[in-house]
C-alpha cells in the first residue's frame, strides 16, 4: 500500500504490512513510523516513531488523540492520521468479509 501525490504521481510513503495488522510506514525522506493495533477487535491504533507515541486512533469512539506536544509538522501529522484511519477501516472491512464467508459455509 502506498501514499502517492495525486498531482505528480510521486510516491510519498509505502507501507510494509505485518501479519498482525499495521506495519511499518516509510516516507520517501526516510522517516519511519510503526502502525500498531491493540485491543479486542483492534479498537485502538497507534502510530509510533523512535519509540515515541505520535497519535492514537480509537475506532469505537472515533477519536484521535495526540500527545501534548506533537513533534511533527502539521501536514505530516494529518497525513498519518488519515492514512491510519484508512488502514483501520480497511482492516475492519476485511474482517467483516471474512466473517460473512465463515457464516456462509
């Protein structure tokens, strides 16, 4: 999965997914973030850089939590939140599809 600039077509970042959900998001400038999902049915997704929490997204409460002092530019922080939300929704849709297949068999 990639983040691509719609105007130029240049890749901004690429996700290297892992088996448990989430993965490593690497931006073209080399900045790296870990996307981690935790809890029953993955209700909290976290973005971590260098061991420091960047943001949490709570799927059930549909809210984004930022640490007191974000250390990233607003544009990068917004892109991380939107991408993580997209990944979270995609994981939920995949889980729902798998549940339908299991129920139908």
